[in-house]
C-alpha cells in the first residue's frame, strides 16, 4: 500500500506501447501488400498496356472470329484466346471490365488481328464493328430467290427468311405495309446492293430491305399511283408484272401501257410470268398445260390483278407502273432478241406469235 496522500506515478498502458512499437512493422507490411498488389496488377495489365500487349507486333493476317449470341465476356475471351488474337482470356476480360464494356460485347463475325491487343479488341466488339458482306439483290428476284441468295452467303436461314417474308408481314408494322390484303412481303424487299453482317437474324435482314423500299419509293411515286386510283399495293403488283416481263429497259413503259389498257377493257392480263409464279418454277416457255394451273396468280384464268406482286421490282419498273406509256397496244409477244412485238388487235398478235413463237 502507498502512504496516505501520496500520488501514484504515471503508468503507460501496455496496449499503447505495443501499438506504437508495431506501427513501423504495420506500415512496412502495408507497403509490401501494396507492392504485391501493384505487381499483380502490372502482371495483369502487361498484356494490355505495354509493348507486349498484342500477341504479335506485326505480320500475322487478321483472323475471322465468330461470336455467337449470348456468350459472356469470359466465354468470348476464351474464344479469342483459342483463335490466337489475345494472349489470354483473363487479360481480355480485364480489358473489357476496365473499359466498362464487359456487359455490352456484341455477337457477330469479326476480323481481328493479333496486333491489336485486348483493349482495342474489346472496343471493336463493344461497338459491333463486325465484318460486312456485300450482296446485290437483282431486280425482279422473288422471295424464294432472295432467300436462296442470302442463305448461300450465310447471311440468313433460307426457311426462316422465307417464312417471315411470305407469311409474316404483320410482324413488321410500318405505314408501307398498312392494310395489306395478304400477309406476304413479296414486292417490298427492295432490290439493291447491301452490306450485311452475319448473325443479324432474318427479321433484321428483312428490316434492312424494307427500309430501303421506304426510302426509294417516295411520295412522288405514291402520289402518282393515287392519281390513277391505285393503292401502293396495286402499284407494286403492276410493277412486278412489268419487271418479270420486260427484257429491255425502254419497253417497260410500253408493257405498263398494255397492262393498263387491258385492265380498262376488262380483259384478262394473260401474263406468262404470273403463271410461272403460280407454278413456283421458272422456265423459258409456258405451255398450254401450264395455263391450267388453278391459282389466283394465274392471270389466264382470273381477271384483274393477282392478289399481290409476283417479284420484287426495281425503281424503274415502279416508275413505269406509275407513268405508263400512252399506247394503242393490247398484246405483245417475246422475240428471240429479247424485245417484244406489240400488236393492236388479236389478229396482228396471232401473226406475231406464229412468226416468233412457232
């Protein structure tokens, strides 16, 4: 015991002494941890930032890599590593995360070079800069022919595109297709040159073609059709008949004039191309047996216009349908040189048929 009235000496708590003594050690440990983390980060970033970033600095040609829909950044990284365009899947994932695009990498077909590096490749995939394929759809191609062409280039599935284009017009709501009497897009898949990426999907491909139609068939043509009492659908139907019948550009307006003359007189159009469309085949000569096919597209059996277009006409044929030539002709027959012999009367026409189509 201490004497009464005495003051005890100050005491330093052990814990305070221990903390002070440990501070240098703790600081050193934190520095070591930070250094280790920096080394690890540098090791991860080395394939991205330094001169070792790309797989190769020069030389290798670009490689085609197809990224399927629904793959994660990690799966894409593994695919890129297997293709030899990034050093590691882990480096690619890190690059995608650093740049904030890990969740927005797009599927498609890409041309990627081992010289690009993971950061650049991540940006390419995020922006969707996929390979574009040039494809030209000729004037007068049918839906079936367009589907065959695109399927052959790997740009669309033949069956799916045919299904959407022949019985899926209701899936593409737009002013152009409003009040269509049939659910087919025949006639509205505009023939032109397109640049399409693989993996777009059939609906997106159709949207491209429909958008081009809307841009090409403007107000002037639609107003001209309306002035003749035609709906847009009737205009495109007539244009498709012209497109499939005319072999020479200068004859389009004349053939258009013949069609209008026959319609005004209540005559059957009797157009061979419509019979071939009804048959679903293409051949140089239509036989009498072919004319018996029972289809609303057979203009030898049914009067007036067919229910819809028999092909996808180009702009020149649509313009001819909107502004047909004023002509006295009611008949025409194909000559060997690709032009037509036009006639005013059935007697003249029969003589022309005997001469050119014995």
